[in-house]
């Protein structure tokens, strides 16, 4: 093996090891937050810590995927499957999940904020839209050369009539808006279409 080839192999192994260590560190942080949440009596504080655990776990999934890859590209459908599995496990009742289309691969700089955005939107549907009504969650993905569109659709209670994104105090939605605009350079909107609520992400 030539010196240049050996250098490339060494670099690849080093990068994968870094992602592996980052993943392990994030899992440690997640475990510490989970332990702390169990020792907190205040329900608001407990919920905030549990949400932090969820967000850290989403980032860890991306780094775990990268640690098993020979490139800096992330097979995002694998990340998506893990996110949905983790979310549905926390649901209090049966949810039918359907996915239409595929994400394909993304650069790691896109995959990390995208994982957080998808996580927040799915949990928003489960916790608010489908908590007491409805049972169907559908994710539609349309990937084109000039961008990607993701629709997260539920048949739950729907949006409040006076809902305005900029006036919402929901931290998850504020995280979604910030990451979408600043990191993904895209747009996000919540709309009611017939009996369904749709979160439409474009980037």
C-alpha cells in the first residue's frame, strides 16, 4: 500500500473513532440527564430533562451511524428508523406509522440538525396531535436534485384556531424553526389540510 493510501486509511479510521467517542460521550450525558430526571419532583423540570435526553439521543444516533461509515455521509433512512422507533416506544397508545419515499444520504452537517428537527416534529405530533385523538402518523419524503421536502402528517386533534408559530411558547417548535432556518437554510410551516395536520419542511 502506498504512503498516500495508508494516510487516507489512517485518516478514515481516526474520523470513525472520533464519531464513536462522541457517540459514547453523548450517551453518557443522556444517562446522566435521565438519572437526574428521576430525582426531580417538579413535573415541569422532569419533563424538560426528559426532552433534553431525547434531543441528545437524536444527535448520538447520527454519530453512531457515522462511526460505522467509511464516509462523512449519513444514510438518513437508518437514522429515521431509529428516531421513529424511540418515539413510538414512548407513546401511550397504538400509533400506525407509514413512511412514503426515502431520505437517502446527507452530509453530516445536514444530518445532525435534520435529525433534531424530525425528532421534534414527530414528538410534537405524538404529544399534542395524537395524545387523545387519532392514531395515524405518516411521513412523506420527496428528494429532488434541488432540495428535499418532508411532510409529517397526523390525524389528531389539529391546530388551535389561533395558532401562530412566532407566538408559540413550545420550545420544541422554536428549536425546529431555528434549526430549519439557520442550519438547513430552509422553511417550515404547520398547516391544517382537511382532517389532518401537516408539518411541511423544505430545505
